[in-house]
C-alpha cells in the first residue's frame, strides 16, 4: 500500500479531543512522583521514558514535569550513572522481570555508589535528560527559578555526562559505548545480533519472562535473545557494575567455568545514543548560561563529539550512521537501523550529511512519504525485518518525534509537517500504542503508552509550517546572548 503522506491530522475534527485523551493517559499512569510507561507491562519508572514524558508534561503542568525528572535524578548513583529503571517498592516482584532482586543494586552496585534507599537497575538508557530539563525550564521559567530547579539538577546532569564521556569511552574514540542492548533503548534491534552472538544465553529455566503475559510472543524478543540479555546483565552485575575503563575491576570480575565469560564482552558505540548525548550537551550549555556561566566549553565539547560521531560512525556510501562493535574487531555493524538516522536531530550537523540522511529516510530502506506511514525501526529490505516484532521493524513515536524535529531543524518543513500529521493521526487511532506497524499503523505492544501520549501533547503545540517548537528551540544556539523569551 502506498501512502502519499499528505494527510495532516486536524485537531478540530470530532475525535474526543486528542489533547484531553493524551492528558488522561498521563494522569492514569501517574504514581504521585513519576509516570510509568504502562500500568500493565512497565509498572516502574524508566529513565528515557521519563525524559520524553517530562517534555509532554510541561504543557500540562511544568511542576509535575520538574518532579518527574527530580524523582529520577534522586536515584542517581555516586559514579554519575542514571539507572534505566527506578523500582516502585509497592509493585510485586513478579510483576516485572528483571526485578530488584535480580539487579541487587544496593549490594552489587555498592562500589559504584548505588543508592541505599531505593532499588534500581544497574544499566543506563539514552541521555535525553538535559534536553528535557531545559525544555521543562523554558515552559515556565518563573516557576523553575522560584523552585531552584536548574540549580538542583545541573550538577547531577553534569555528573551524568561525565560518567558517559569518561567511564563509557570504551572504544577510545571519544564516544560513549553501551554495554547492553537495553541501554540503547532499541532493545531487540537486529543491530545487536552480531555482538550478542558472542554471549552464551542464560538457561531458560533460570528466569521468567513477565513480558509475555502482556504481549503477543510473536511481537516480543525470542527466548534465545532474551537469554542473552539476561546473561549479559548477570555478568555486568556480578562484576560490580564496573565499566571496562576500570581494568582492576575487570580482572576481578568472575569467570565462568566454561568459556571464560567475563563482564565487558559487549560494547557498542551507537549513533542515536551519542546524538542524544550531543543534543543534551548543547542543552546543558544553555542551562549553564542560565545559571551564570558561559557554556562555551560545553558547546565546544558537543562539537567535538559531533566530529567523533562522523569520524567513527558515518558511512558516506550508505548515507547514514552505523553502530561500531568495539569488542568485535572495532568494526561497523552493517545493519540499517533507525538509530543511524537520529543524528538528523542535530542542527549543527554538516549540510551534506543532513541532506544524505533525508535521502536515506525517503529511500527504499525506510520509505518515509512512500510505502510507509511512519519510519520503521529497521531496514524494510533487511532479512531480519518484521513489521510487528519489537524494534525489528515497527515504528515508535519517540523516534518519529526526534526525526520530526530533525527535519524541521534542517529546513524540511513539508516533510516534517506530514510526519507530524501522521504521528498525531496514528496516536489517535492506535489508542496511544507503544509501537505500530509502519505500513498500516496497526497498534502493537501496550496501549495508553506514556511517551506516545506525552509526545502527542508536544506535537499538538507545534503548528504546521513552523520551525522547531519555539520553547527551547535555541538549545543548540551558541550565538544567543539574551535572556528567556518563553
């Protein structure tokens, strides 16, 4: 089926008010201090979900958006990492796996400074947080200043970035590496197949998959892949959550009796993870300036990271970015994932690279404006493509939101307007689904999903034909010396 991409959602049409319904999803998922992605499937606080949710919440309640980020940052570890899950102690252990008794954060993570008062996971997720904090501040600068919001979150965000830039530069090229597919957020992408093939899976009897109770097995990761995820997380935990830069800790990590398994056998530089770090580094520079510093060093660091991103992950022949398998010969992984398009988010990307990314986005591998309604998470022509299986083809709203911003940032207003319209239409018809079939928009995964509703609210604030949302649009602008305009 071919879709022209010309239909733009009209918020005035009778639909039960998309804004009100999105707000209701966030109200239903609110716990009092944070927002769960899904009451059934994901009943705790997730790191990058909370960042995207805060971006939408700022249009309903800037105070609640600030609280969302503050709750997450209260669980930060002493070494600076922000854990990918903050567990709600009132939720039964068997409601989600891996549960707190698997991660054992307060004991296994003691050397890394895991908090004693809250249980968390030991891995991280993409660093969207500083960008979210800046956008939340700009939505109500008066409230933010009165509460000292930026003053309190800035040192924590700076420590988070230090952790990624120093502890996670496992390839030595200036980029952050992920040490588990769950850290990158696109958990089940075919990009991970080759690096994961080196991991002997945990025995199926050693864990219980709670996700299969809430989603169709054919839409979820296979048992083989899940077993590898569990083993990789187990290795990292049993090594005290030490990163590869700590050679002493790596030597102390336990070795299994069979194949000499050791923590740190998975390390991948991912383009989306690093692009979001760059975007947040620019935002952190704006926060620094708001607090009286110049921000110049942070902007310069973001530009160095951009140069490293291009140097290590850009493939001009393919017109997109690829992951680099640091532990697998330090080579690029030849799988076309939506992650390789997310750097379009960066307005400072060289013009020729941005143009190439737009061509790839429109081309046969992703089909935007042609054969697909929303951008698939994986190559339409790839052998592993599946329009319904988790991150192996379905379209997700957070990646669509990031690409919509990227298209606007590089002057592709018509394409951005069409993508915005389709995102809003499918959010409506799918009941704010977790992810959808990229061809048809058919709902997959959980319904009433937190970031789908939140990013719907953000898109509703943008008028077609305009640039990036005026609230926080200057997050990358080094020349603006003025104060707030919001």
